[in-house]
């Protein structure tokens, strides 16, 4: 088989790139290790920056999102029983929207299927060959049969545990990593959200986040120990712990119910440089991970796709490789700022096991400065709504 762009990974990055390229008449094949249902069953991000919203519209998949998403003009930050609001719209003129990654992925799959785009599921043993030559190709197995795709370019959209990053020799890539000594335990429940905006809560017992998907679907997270597993937490224990970490008045109106999903994610900051090797480009989680505080994971994947998509279109339409040649540099410049923001928000709001009383006072001073200083709020708001592409 031959295609112009072979895309490894059928998560949001790979699907979005494939759909955008299709709109410009550029052919691609997506290779996905899992089934479609498995990919759609993963509950992940929930907040989209307007840059990503625009990209979804450009890809022709904005219709349901525009109808069903919820605009958020601000967010609440609480510490103990104190709380304040960051007004994104007043501070930046922009906002974010609530629209789950599951919905983004569902819309993209639907569009790819409608356009008869080629997606191969259940692929195994994917190998990227001759990426540093003019004639790269990808081999894989499906149902025990080996197959080969020849292509002009390979887009590595296969997440943190994928094969694309590992294909780049260690001599050409450098990895930067920071692990955090805690995770997030998240639940999804068919209950009305406790508040119409998100609440990022710092407390003596650790961080909590009240998020949502729609008027009757809530997403809540609590900071947990890395040694915890979801089975350790009954629904009752989760709700009890959440209530102790958010302001009393919010805890009193919290509607609880059975969880329909419960999972733990470790927190990590990670960047690999460069994001290109020959004709192989890394996008999204394959190249970088942020801790989830600040909702940047999916949004940074989208900005990578924006740069790569525009570079590929420029190449195919004019023969000019400037866009793809500067891909890594442009993507990384934005990524590092999102890394900084996510690290800062994580550090601001979580309890770290080794914090002493001095550290706690500094953390409190940081929060109180944010509460009282419009410029500090503006810095948070600009980063939260998303830095320009
Ligand atoms: P992925 O979504 O990881 O997609 C990669 C795809 O490639 C997968 O479908 C995978 O099956 C496939 N694949 C992997 N290896 C291979 C291979 N060898 N061959 C073929 N296919 C392969 N972000 C937020 O902003 N907020 C959140 O609350 C949040 N929660 C998260 C919770 C978890 C548990 C995780 C892991 C991430 C979370 N994120 C969150 C981050 C966000 O979901 C990711 O940034 C986003 O999914 C990145 O999209 P992606 O397409 O680059 O990678
Ligand atoms: C969600 C996750 C986040 O990490 C975040 O900062 C905001 C919202 C969510 O899953 O809804």
C-alpha cells in the first residue's frame, strides 16, 4: 500500500491530522493498536482551548461540538474555605469550552468513516523504517499477516508508550522529565456538576478538581497516593474525601451518585527534543506529557497538529519545506510554555510529601498573591485559555 502520510496512532492527534489533511486532498492511513471502542472508552481531557475548537471546525467536525459544548468564561480557585474566581473573558477577551476528549474522538472517527478514510485497527508490531531517508515505510501485522505502507512522511501520534519516539535514535533525541510524588484519582458520575464552572481546590488534605461534561455528567478528581489503586476507593470514600477538600458551601450542595468510571493517572512532565527526525514527526503525547492541572494535554496535542498540518499543506501545495523544517522548533516553543504553566499550577495547588512549614507558607503566599493581583490573574488566564499558535 502507498499513502502520502502514514499516521501511527488513532487517538485525537492522529485522527485530527488525518481529517485536516483529507480536507486539503492529502491522503493518509491511520494505524491504531486498539479497537475503536477501546479508544472511545478512555475518559480523559475535558477542556478545549479556542485554538483547538477552531481546528476542529477547520477539519469540518465542529458542528456537534458547537451545539453541545459549554462555554466557560472563568474558573474558581479555592483554598480551604476561601475561594476566588479568575475571569478569563474579562482578562483576555476569550474563554475555554467543555467538550470531552471522548466526544472529540467520536466526531473525528465519524468524519473519517464518512470520508472512507483508511484506519487499520488492532495493528501489532508497528515498525517505522528508513525515516531518515527520502523513502520511509512502515511495517505492521494485523491478524497475523504482515503488511507494508510506503509513504512520504510518518506522523508519530501514538502517545507516550508508542513506537515512534523510540524509533528516533538516542543519539539524536534528548528527554526531559519530572515525576510528581502523587497521582489523580478521577471519577465520572451521572450527577449535576457542583458548580457551573470548574473548581480547582487546594486543601490541607491535598488537591481536588470539580469538573464536568454536561448538565448531568460530572467529572471529579482528587490527588491520591501513587500506591493507591482505583479498587482501594469505594464511591462513598471518594465522595467523602472530595467533600473534605472543597469549600464547605460547595460540599453541602454536592450531589453524589454511583461512579460510572474510576481511574488513576500518575502525574508527569516530559518533553523530548527534537520532534522531528528525517521524515518522522512526533505529535502530542508521543513527544510530551504535562501533569493534568490546567488542562493542557489535549490542547498541546492540537497545537502540534496545527503546525504539522500547515507545514505539510505548504509542502504539498507549493513544494516549500519551510513549514515542516521549522515544525519541531515552533511546536517546542509553545510546548515548553504549556509545560511551565502545568508545572506551576500543579506546584501551586498540590500537597507534596516533603513540604515543610516554610514551603506551605510560600505556597499560601503564592495563592493569596494570585487572589489579590490582577496581573497575576491575567498571566493565569492567558495561559489557561491557550497561548497563540
Ligand atoms: P493518545 O490519546 O495517547 O493516542 C495515541 C494512540 O496511539 C492510542 O489510541 C494508542 O492506542 C495508539 N498507539 C499506541 N502505540 C501504538 C503503536 N505502537 N501502534 C499503533 N497505535 C499505537 N489531558 C487533559 O488535558 N486533561 C485530562 O484530564 C487528562 N487526563 C488524562 C488521563 C490519562 C490516564 C492520560 C493517559 C492522559 C490524560 N490527559 C489529559 C492527556 C490527554 O488525554 C492527552 O494529551 C491526549 O490523549 C493526547 O492525544 P494523542 O492522540 O497525542 O495520544
Ligand atoms: C479536566 C481535567 C483537567 O486536568 C483539568 O485541568 C480540567 C478539566 C476534566 O477532565 O474535565
